[in-house]
């Protein structure tokens, strides 16, 4: 069985520093569940709670609305986009129920 090659923590240094700088620059953005991996040390994923949270991040990152994809996921709605922050790739998404989103808006 082939073992997956994993990088040392130092390989994630640029990504983690980039995320820290972004947080310092945009401290009022909604918080998210942020994951990174030793398998892909230059990529992060940010799970946000609502579509409006994703919209706030989209605006802060100057992402065109045409670059946001909409899809169905297990009877829920998923909005997502991917962007480059320096040398790092960040995927940002929110999964929600349309009925729940309408009530909380």
C-alpha cells in the first residue's frame, strides 16, 4: 500500500502567515471553519455559516459574482469560490438551506 506523502509543518508556513495577514487586514469579516493539510500545504478551505457571510468574504477579496458557483448538496445549497492569496489557494464556501437563509436574513 502506498503511503500519502505529507509535508512538515514548515511547508504550511507561507499559507498560515498569509491567512494571519488576511485576518489582520479584515478583522471584522465573519469567522469561519478553516482547514489546512500537510498533504496540500499551500491550500486552505474556509467553511462559512451563511450566504451573507460568503458575500462579505467575496466583497473583501474583490471576487466577481460570476466567479461564485452555486450547486445543490444533499437537499441544501452550496455557494463557493476559489482565490489566490499570495502564493496560497483558498477555497471559500457556505452550505445552507434556502428556507433557513431566508428566515435569518
